[in-house]
C-alpha cells in the first residue's frame, strides 16, 4: 500500500478437505454466525440483523454475525470484455450488473488484463461470450427501472446516483447515455448539487441513509482520469543514478519551448526508477514566458492548486510534492499567445523524470469500479477527504453503524487519505477492506467454495544459533490485490521454492470464497497464508475504543479459525509512526484469536515485544532490487555475534517483487541464515522467550 518513501514519511466448485463453507441461508435475525468452532465456543459479533435491514436486501443471505453478505449462487454467466470502454460506459454496466446479480449472478466483466480471465476459468461455470458489452443493456432492460442521471458539473452526484440506483433498481447514466440507450429517467440529479462534496454528502446522509443497508459502508471516487491515446511526450530531464536523498537537489532550468503551440503546456513528473519507490520531489516551480513570470508557487500550497491538472498518486509531505513507482503528477500552464520561449525553473531532487506535451494527456470520466457491489447491497457510497469538515462528516457516518461494520473501497487522498481514513474508521470501531478495484464482487460473493478451517501442518526445525528469516508478501488486507496482483504472482513458477508468508484477508470467506479457496487449495508446503493487516480487515487496533476492540478481535478470531489462519500481519499507527501494540491490544489478540504472533508492519525490524502475552516482531523492509535488499539485510544483522538465535521478519513489496526475486534473495544468503514459514518462525521465537 505504501512506497518505501511513504513509509519513511510516516516514521519520520473448488475441492478441499472437509471444511468451512460460507453460510448460505435465509437472512433472519436468528441465523447462525460463521464459525469453525463448536456452538459453545462461538463468539457473537455485535452486528445485529434487524427485520428492516433484511427487507432491504431480500435476495441476499446475510445472517447475524456474518460480516458481508452472500449473494445467490451463480449457475451461468454472460461474459463481456469492457476494457476498451470508457469509464462512463463501464459504470452504467457495473450498476446494471449490481441489479441483475442481486437476483442471481449472471453477468461477469473482464476488466483486468489477466486475472479476470483466470478467475473465470477457476469458477468453472458455463458462460456465454458477448462481443458487444453494451448489448447487455437491452438484454436485461426488463430488470431495471431506468436510469439515475448524474450531473457532470457536480462530480459527487455520480456517487449519489449510485446510491439511488441501488435503492431504485436503476443504472447510472449521463444524459447522452440516456438518449443513446433509450433509458427511462427515474431520477435526474442535474442542477441539484454544486461541486461542494460536503453539502452533497450531507444531503445524501439525511435523505438516503435511512433507506440503505446499515451493515456496510462504501467509498469510491466519483471520477477518474484516463489517458488520452496518441499523446507524444518530450523528455526534458532525467536522473540516471538511484539517488535516494537530496544530494542532487538544485533549481533545474527546463526548456519548454519545443511544446509550445498547442492548447496549453503540460509538465509531467515521474519516478525515473519505478521499482524502488523514490521518485521526484519538488519544492518550488517558476514559469517564464519570453522572460516574463507567469507562474510562481511553492508546491503543497494553495498557490499550486490552479496549475494541478492531474495529481494522480502523488502526495505531499514536509512542504513538497513527490510521487513514487508508477505514479505521476501533471501541471498545466497557459502561455500568452505568441510566446516563443517558455522556461521552467524547478527546485527538485531525487529520482526525477520530467516530460512535457502540448496535448491534454488525460480526460475525466466516471470511476466505474465496485459499483456492482454497492448497488447490489444497497449501500451508501461517499468520497470524503478525512480531514477538516469533510473528515468530521466521515466520522459522523462511521458513528451511525455498529462496531465491526466493514467499510469497502478507499479514501480520498494519497498517504493522508489512507492513514487519516483508516484512523477515523479505527476510532469508530470500523474495519476497512481496500476494494476500489475489486471487480465482479456480486459474482464472487455468490460463488460457493470449500475452505479448510485447519492450518497447514507445521514443521518447525530444531532451534539453533541461526538468523531465522521469514519472508512476508504484503497487501493481503487489500481484497483487490488478492483478486488481481496476488493471482499473477501466485501463479509464478518459482512460488513454493522458498518458505513464504502470503497475507490475505479472511473476510474473503464472505466476499470471495472461491478466491480464498484457490489460494488455500494450491498452496505448497512452503506457502503459508496469514491474516493481512490487522486481522479480518485493515485497522489500527490501538485506536479502537476500549469498549469496542474485543468485538474486532473476536470477529477476527472467528474468521481466522474458519479459514485456517494462525499468524497476523499488523499495522498500528498512533500519532504518526508505527507503534507496537500495548498491553490492552496484545491481550485482546492473545485471548480471542488463534494467532501465534503478530508481525508489525512499517517498522525497522527492531521490535520484539510480548504485550498481553503475544509475541510481536517488527518487520524489516527494503523497497528496491534484490541486491539492495541483500545488502540491507546484511547491514541489519551486522551486530549479530552468533551467541543466540536472531529473528528477522522480512517484508516483501508485493507490487514490484515476484517469487523469482524472493528465490534470488534467498539464494544470496549465507549459511548463517535459515528461512522458515511464519508459523515455525513464531514457534521458534516462543521457545527463546520461555
């Protein structure tokens, strides 16, 4: 979820053995909760199912104690490839999918380059391919009431339209789509809202929330930027060395004159080395047209705002803007007519790649993802920055639901959005599932699969004076990662060569049991599935109120036991840097979960504590290549004298690494090191703590 620099910013049918199958039954208040334990050992979740809430979703099975609903079981799927469609058309289809699949999942879309097709094959259902995805509008017209029309001049009306679509059995559409597909307008939001998100979502909370499910909250952006094909970029500057400090900081003078003559000048900043998470940092920008200043601003200030064309995944910290990996940001400048010389002076450092063009490189369109699931569950969707007045409203929304109610989607803002949003959720007893790119959720929540409740057999070696290393591939709390990137790297031929921990969200037992079961069924003896941060959902447990934390750990314990997990990866931010859990938090995990230990993320590999009786080990991480990780690991253990065992929880960057790199790193280590799975790692560590 974070680049290396973002971390430093913070710290300054499927077969299986007899097993657990997600609950499938009527949505009644007395339905049994998910549990792999005996009835006497079952732990009751605080979410109660009211008759009113059951009536809102009559087609779903959502018994009390089950965090997310089970859709009806799919029997046949209409499949269409929507990758070439605009976001607007995809959003219309996704909301159609939510209405149709609520009754019985029948529509499946190919969106990702490889994983969607792979999962379709894994599901093994009969399919019918449709070459024209939009033909499904006519095919299923009888099942929708019409369209809710959003207002392009008020972007957040897209989300209000989505909430309304779920309540009115409708799709969302632009005015042009209504005309093109001959849709009946059931609600027209044009002119109803301004571009003020606070007022828009306040209206939604007051008028639509009472009709929505209260067992699920969601958040996705109303719009996204999409690349315009055929844009030609001119390279202006590139750092050719891997610079990870400010040693190359200076004011760079860039000649923009070659891209004059178009509708404007677009200046893009990217990471010159996208594999190590340390891209450009910019403090100040000055633009001169024929020697006359037309723009002058510090980044990360209000003065910068008029020039930001596309902020993408960039972030601000300590008064500068930066981006890492595949992220970028773009400024737009409008030189006076007749300008012959255009110059940029940029106070910049780190691994920069600067390019420019005279064509608008991106366009704004509707963000389509997750809308099938939002509509299918009749959830309310919002997109609120988690600070200031909008953060207060987000907290107010979170305060209206019971503890352990899930929030699916993501948060408005890069680094600050994640940590501010998860922080507010934690303070209100809400766990987060990163799901804004989770596709076909209404299909996967209905596809049945058998999940084994027992952990894999543990083979712990004899304790010796070794450096015990346990590799952990992160991001598993992120269900869209589990659906897409994890499938790609899991299917790598080198997986299983080296003992490796794979973080995964146990709540996939509800929202994607076939996904979870595939990983469990195909794991080798060297693969260990462990719960992603921080159990059943992403949260910072130390921020949970004292009277609510046990609800989360009890729920986490039930889902871990039901899905065969016994190690937890933990994130825990408290007032800034990562913090080990205190006695209260440790005791709750120790009492209510089967965890052998906790791996504390975003640390520096130095923590070994036992709060409340549970071992906690801080992870060690490097975000570059194998050689860099090897050197960093050797430096980390340079003080080891060989007198007693040493334990290193080694974090692996899931977005850039594959099992091939893990094998290469493992082969580079000398015989002082022994690589073990996470369960054996904590088994050995516990022996040294006795």
